[in-house]
């Protein structure tokens, strides 16, 4: 029996390169996770409830108007507008709400630019309304690599820990 000799064949060799962090990305520890965002949201719910209780409820009580909480009633619509206006104004001017300030997190654009009115109106207006109606969508941020919710994914934003940004010279 004769043994066959194996000849080496020329094959292309591919060198493995780990995936590169996209421009505007942060190290993993910068991103705020589900629970801290949820706690900040609970604080914001308390704040918006207090604002509505101070500004809207007394007017309706004094006028003896119906305080039906459904969205299609006048009272419910004003409460929802107050809720959305709070998130829009706070996020546009300070990049964070009072709840986010307390927990040291803020909203940033991953494009390394200031948050625009369009971004804030879509993120905090339209999508905040949707997630306030369909609570399950809020959980998405627990399962994405950058801890981004639906609004963050669509608007290319993220919620990050403010302390890390202060240490990062690039964001000063």
C-alpha cells in the first residue's frame, strides 16, 4: 500500500479583529440600567402628579368641573399634557429630569451633539406617550447592550451616568 502525501493548499487566512466601538459610544459602565432609570421615572411620576395637583386640580375643583382621568376628558388631557411638557422641557434644557438629577443620570446624543428639539419632542413627547400607555415597552432597556429603550434606539440617544461623563475629558 502506498501512502498518499498531502500537499498544503493555499487558503486565505483571515485575521480576527474584535468589533470596534462605534464613534460616540461609551464604555459599558457608562450606560444607566433599567432599575436606576425606573427609580428616576418613579420620582418623575411623583413630580408630575404634584405639578398637576397644584396647577390643574384646584382649577377644576373651584369650577366644579368633572375630574375624569381618562385621556379624552379635559382633565385627563391636561394632566397628560403637563406630564409630557415636564419631560420635554426638562430634557431639552437640562438633559435630565428631576428624577434623573437625583440619581445622577442624563440623556445624551450618541452623535456627540446637543439634543435637538426634534429629538426631544419625538423621544420625550411621542414615545413617552406610547410607553406610558404600553408599559411593557419600557422594559426593552433591560435587554439591549447599551441599555437603550425604544426611544433611545430610534433617536440614537442613551441614558448615562453623569459621574462618568464628568471624568471623561471629551465630554467637559
